[in-house]
C-alpha cells in the first residue's frame, strides 16, 4: 500500500514536479477552508438552481441568471450529479488512491475544482487526477470506467473527461515521474506557472517582467 500515489500528488506533479518536491518537504496536506466551502456547493445544486439573485451573488462567481441557466443545463444533462450513488469516496486502485467528490451512474467519479474552468475541457492537472480517479474506481469495481467529471461549482460548469488512450498515457507518465522522484526535479521554464508558486523563493526561479523580455 505504501507504493500508492495520491491523486493530489499526481495533479501537482502534472502541473510542476518541482512544486511537488517542495510541497512534500513542507508536508502540506490540509485544504484551505475556502476549498471546503466550494466542495460543499457541489452538494447543493438543487437548492442553488432555485436560489435568489441575492443569495447567489454571495456564493457564485458569475451573474446569477447565467449561473442558474448553466446549472439547469448541467442537471438536465447529468441528473446523477444532484443525487450521486456515493459522496466523498476514498478510492484505492492498483497504483493510486484519493478521494472523489461523488460516484455517479453510469459508473464514473467526479472531482470538484474551486477554480475557474478553461474555455474548453479541463486543466491538465485535473485531467491527470480525473484519470487516476477513474482507474481507481475501475479497479474497485472490476469494471471499465470510460468517463470522469470535473465540477466547477462556483461557475455552474461541469466538464466531461474521456478516459482515452492519450489521457491514460499522460497519467502513466506523471505516475512514473512521481515514483521516480528522489531529489528536486529540473526547474520549469514557464514564468506563468512560477509567478504564483508558493515555493518560488526556495526553488530559485526568477520570473521576468514584460519590460525585461523586451
């Protein structure tokens, strides 16, 4: 069991392996309260879709009318998200383990993101985490899992993640990176990722301004 990699470590490594290295050194595991509050929203969809403008303005990240329209469409397409088979599920697979926000029918795990969705699809770390959850659920059920979902409750958006050959290849590559980590990985050359990283000072990455690039 000690060889199992957590979903969160996989997601962090997909974003930046070096960030995972420093996060492990700092033993950071607890989630901020703000993240927990957003996760609670994912269990309140029937209430939120009927909520007043005033109530939604204090809760969601978009215009209340747009939110209700989005969430209504989501619940029409994925009614199981409002009445999942399981909630807050610890999934243990052959290679990884972690929590899924929900398990819905047809058999699929869901993850909840406190952030903003991209224009299309999901962010790469979320895709890796979604594949990990799907594979762990498939291992538990001894049945194929072809999709996972990422919920963005503050935006009334849910994105479907197909467990494709390409997605699984990215997951396996990330898994090898985490398992092979025995020291600080190479630094990224991506100022956008480094700018807001909590470990930028420890890492020694210098971000450059637009003026310096010009």
